[in-house]
């Protein structure tokens, strides 16, 4: 009997494999992108991977101290800080651009918007440069694997190809020339990726061929809805058969120009539904009695509530909740 036990134990020792976590460097976008990235980091941490996150010293959401990861903080220049005021200015300039009657004024406004976008990408460049200045780190990550781009695509209106080619790419060209061999371009960098995790659902996208290293993961950040606080639950139930409209501008844009805010408030006041609006700033004078303003609300729990009928400006979560969106 003991001999059989020893034999079984010996076999178990031979077939048992050891798994070790790896060292993973994460360079995420801030804002709502980081909220999604944290879901992935928690999963990686549960498999004993060691995580290091590159963050800006003026990051909105990426905390310097965390039990999930260690951090590398890159100092951000004060004059180029990109915050809520930056996005408000960008919205105002874009709206002004739509009202341009003179062709030359239109070109002038286009130039202003291009300069605003350049400021945003300059901040990202400083973080990239901090990574590539570490020669030992870059050497360990170097490889020559090729993942060809999709051989075809379905062109769509306003796909940002023009902005990418003539506004964004030139900003990064200097960085490429500084840290990479001559002839390297962004397309080459994209082709060297081992895997692409795409936060989209193929059901809602145009048909296009993809390589085996492209993984669709749309809706991965959605979690089961939890019970709402008493006050919010009472508000939702008070909507009756009409339901509730959830309005949010996301994690980045906190305010709109006053004229736009007043117009939205007026429109909300005319609908039969109740409205829950995530809002910062002065209360609109045209706000209806059916609208409740809150600086924060549990968005995930509201999107999964049976009384929620329409979401405003948050399409990703609403698609995976089977709700409509504007």
C-alpha cells in the first residue's frame, strides 16, 4: 500500500508544472481608458504578474500608490497640462468652426484646433521618451515579429485618417528619429505587436478581415449591476412607465459651453422621461423638474437598471446593456 502511495507521489511531482508571473510594463491612457485598464490589471495581478504603470505627475485617475502595481511617474510641464478646461476649449472651438461663414476664418479656426490637439500629444510624447531613454528596458523588449495590417478595410466618413496623417504623426516623428533606426515609421511599430486587444464588438463594427493576433474584447469592463442607494432607487421608480434617461459626458469632459447646456436642459424638460444628468457647474436656468443633477453616480449600476431606457453619449456600455443611446 505504501509502495503505491510513493509511486503516486513520485508521478505527481513529475507532472506538476511550475508557473511564474512575469514583469509587465503598462503605459495606459488616463480618464475612462484607465478605468477600463484597471479591470485588466486586476486580472493580471490575480495571476501573480508584477505590474508597473507609467503615469503622469498630473494624472487624474492613476494613483501613485496601489496594491496592484508599482509606478513610474513622469513629470508633466504645467503650461501643457491637459485637463477639463482643455476639453471645454476644444468643444467651444469645434462649435465655433461649424458656424464659420468665411473660408479664411474657417482655415484659421482649423489651425487653432490643430494646435490644441498638438498640446495633448506633446504630453504623451514625454512619457514615451522617458521609456525609450531606458536603453536596457528597450533592449529586453526588442523583437522582429511581424503582424501584418489588415489587407482591406471599409472606409467611413470622418475616420480621422486626415488628422492622423497631418497632425498626429508629425508630432511623433521626432521621437521615432531619436530612438529608432532610420526608416522606422508608426506602421512598422504597429506591425511588430504580438497581440491586439480590441475594445470593440465585431457585431457593431464594419466587416473587416483580422489576423489571429486580434482579439475582440468589447464589453469586458461591464460588471453585474448592484442595488442603487435608496434616494436613487426612489428616483428611478418615480419615472413610471416612461423610464429614465441617463446623461453623462464621460470621465474627461466635465462641462459644456453655457448655451449648449441650456439647450440640452430645455430639451430634457420637454420629454416625459425622468433624466439623471452627471453634471458639474452652474445649474442651468432652463432645467426641468424631471431632471436631477449629480456630480457623480454609479453608472454601471444605472445602466443595468430596468428603468433605464436611454443613455446619452456613453455608447460602449449601453450597447452591451442592450439599451439605446444617443
